[in-house]
């Protein structure tokens, strides 16, 4: 087997490239689904404030493994460890996803032209996912730092003070909208990519479910932010 004249590479080299590209696709899909599931679980736990301060205090204590500590105060560093883990997984997801974004003006103009010619719903969803992903890139590190650096403040009073008295709601509110849209679109696109919907009707139903999930979790998130007001 010789080297081809056009590429200067062995003919079998493209197989390795395709395999590597496939692995990157899988890593992006897996990391995205894990992050989306964590996001929804996290929001459900935070929404315990809707049941009252005692409910959130109990949830925060369980997250800090207070049932394992002799004094019952738990280990706040567990929350910091989770924040670091989420940051690492998000970084992996970002590094793979960023290779698929139109980074230069030429690519952006080509995408704009394509969208003006072809009215494709899933392409529009991809654009929204890309835009929200860029916003998350700037907003999420702030949230993870605030939580990871002071995990002992998580609770009705500490969280309310951070959100309302320190004005962090200005970060949390857009982050809430962006992550919910990004996560729901991402899970939908992963399902489509790996063959969960093979006909138009199934895809349409999945889009409706995606929209419902986004709306429900955004409303829950906003209600939770407002529920912290009495404790501020």
C-alpha cells in the first residue's frame, strides 16, 4: 500500500480520522445529556424553597451529607467538589462543541445565507443552542464560583442574601433561561441524532415535549428565585 499523490497520506488514514470524529460526537452527546440531567435535578432541589425554608435547609443538609457527620453539620466541601466536577464536564462539552461553531465571518455568512434559503426548524434550534451556549460560557463560571467558594452559605437565608441583596439574580435569571433552552434543545438533538425519531410525526411530538420541558423548568426557576425574597 503506497501513499496517495493527492493527499500524501496512506489511504487508510481517513478511517482513523472518522473514528476520532465519531468518538468526539459521542463524548459531546454523553456529556451534554449528563449535564442536562444534572441541571434538571439541581433545579428540582433548589425549588424545595417553594415548600419553605425548612424544606430547603433539609435538602441542603442532605447534599452536604450531614447524616454522615458526627455533629450533623455535614461537609460543605462536597458541594465545592460537585461544582468542580460540573465545571470539568462542561469544559469537555465546550471544547468539543466549539469545533462545530461558525467561528469566522465567512462561515457565519454562509450559515445566514443557508437559513434564508432553507426554512429548516432543526437548524434554527441549533442556532439557538449555539447562542445560548455562548451565553452560558460567560455566566456558568460565575455561578459555579459563587457556589463552590462559599458552599456553607447555601440555604434559605444565605442564598437569598446572595441572590437579592448582592444582585446575583441579574446573572441567575439569564443563566436560568439559557441553560433550560440549551439543555432541552440539546437532549432533543441527541435523540434525533441517535435515531430516536425516524419519522416527521415523532419528531414533531418530541419538539412539543422539548418546549413543555423548557417552559415548565423556567417557570419553576423563576418561582424559586421569587420565593427567596422573604428571606433576603
